[in-house]
């Protein structure tokens, strides 16, 4: 089965990067979500030089994806080019584009599924969940030199899922109210039956056998059916981190890519013991803690049998991987993350501050849209 449904694992350059961002399309009249994706993409004159701009599951969202790049600065250049392309085309269509993991006040029954067999199939299979899946995330791909390396990294990165959640959290508002969460987006993802963490698999052979079992039981047809927090992506030759909310600015998205690349280098270099079976018992709780409390989360350590501060452990981790980031040429992109840990000044806090200032969520979305489209030099390889 290993070569049929999954395809062969395409080896890629070690630690190469790719980034995908799901973005909100909003009306510049009231800043609610708008059904503009098909018309926007149909009217675009874009040659693909910075990557792809494509439809997502509903007409109120699009996905941008970079080219495969060797460096974080390459990712920065692509994301800047994609943002600038959207800036010019959306202005002509009176559409705003916004980051954030959820739209603060949209009503999911008003969403319309995008045309296409895959999107229609998802709607038929999952019903209303497909429309409620109008949430917005950042996916980070890191290149692996072998299929077994991808499986090992899938397990190793699972321990660090709470860190990526807390650093990207940008979805405090749902259905017009404060959810009390830093990342409410992942609650929508968790509704799908194949969400969560990869099972305790030690090799590509074990993974293909597990997938064959899921396929035989009628549970999964392809890799895209696995909504895991971290998963291998054989057609790209990568491991894919899927838990990040879409940040409010592309500079934060770039910083998260730098974290992913540096962390993978550090993990492959140091090969820490994984304790996969024990981690499985606390993974869901730790994920909840990060979604609910962000950097203030207290995580369960199944080896030391205690709780640890996410903020303190993340500060240590950022120090540990600094030399790897320096070797990769992306140390300067970790500086905003280090400062964020100190200041507790993430995107969720920024959105709440905007609401306190304006007193309504329409202006919150307007401010967030202006922030995403703000053009500066930071995303072109200049030190943040």
C-alpha cells in the first residue's frame, strides 16, 4: 500500500522551508467576511513568482503559499511579495485581507463552500463542520532528507506544539464575544475525527501500515484526511506543523518559520529522548492549556511528574536553539519571539486592546486588516 494512497516520500533539502497562510477576506464596508474568493482569484493577473494564491474551503478565505526556500529570508521575500500582490488586487475589488485565527463576529451559516470536488466532498462528509471550519491557520513545512527522519521529527515536534500555539495565538473572539481563549481556532479543528497528535509510530514503515489500517477501515483516503497537529507530507518531502493561528502580520509568520527551522536543526543535532508513550497521555491537556492561557499555560511533564511554566520552558528553548538559528542565518528573526515571551504581548492581547480602544469588533477587524497590509522593510530580510 505504501506507494499507492500516500505516494513515495519525496526527499527534500534538509531544513528547507515552506509556509502557508490562510487569510480572511473581509468587506471594506463593514469588515464582516465577504464571499469574494472565486471572483478575486479569477480577476488576478499574477505570474506565481512568489508562490501560490488559491481557494480554501469557503468563499471567505484564501490560502497563500511560498515557494520552497533554503532560508528564512527567502520565506520573508516570498511572503512580502504575496502580500504586496494581494494589496494591489484586493484594493481594486474593495476587499480587505486580514490575519487572525478566527473572524471575531462572522456567522458560520452564512458561509458558502468554494467550488471544487474536494471542497464539495468535505461538505458532504462533515456537514456543518465544514462551514464552521472557516478558521485561519499558518502551516510550516520543514524539509526532511528521508521518510524515517520525517516520522522522527513528527514525534519530536509534538512535544513543542504548545509553544507554537502560544506564540501564534490570535483568535480570542468567536461569534462576537470574547472566548477567554488565546487560540479558540483549534477548538474548531478538534471537532474533526482525525485531529490531534500522530500515534506513537517509530518509522515510515509503521506509518504506512497505520495509514493502510485507516484506509481499510474507511477512515482516511489520503494524507489530507489526517488533521494532526504535526504530520509528514510525503509529496513535499516535509514535516508539517499545523497548529499555528494565522498571525496578524507577516513578520510574525516569518519568525515562527525561523523557530521551526532552528528547532528542527536542534532536535536533529541533539536527538533528545522522546518518551512518546508518556507524552501521549498529556498532549491533549497541554494543548488545551496553551490554547486557553497562551504563554501563561502550565504544562504537565509526564517524565518529571510535575507541572512546568510554558513561559519559562520556552525562554530556555529559545536560548538552546540560538546557536542553530545563528548557523542558519535566522537568529535575528527569533528576537521578536524572545521579546514576546518577556512582554506577553502577542496577537490575542493586541486584538483585545483594539476592542478596548474602539468598543466594537468591526473596527478591530479594520485595524487588523490595515496591520496585515502594512508594507515595510522588516519582511524583506531586514532585522526586525
